C-alpha cells in the first residue's frame, strides 16, 4: 500500500533531492577534474 502521509511523501522527496544533488556533485567534480587535467598540459 502506498503511504500518502505527509511524513512519508516528505521523506521520499528528500531522498529524490539527495540523489539528484549527489549526481550533480559527481558531474561537477568530473568536469572540474577534466579542467585541471587540461590546465596541467
């Protein structure tokens, strides 16, 4: 059964947001690493 209580929906959206943030952080870190590698040459 899907829990529709405010607490459950808040938790779900919080997890979604955390996942999205970590994904974008990884992407930014990869871009930064590429830029640093490019500058060293």
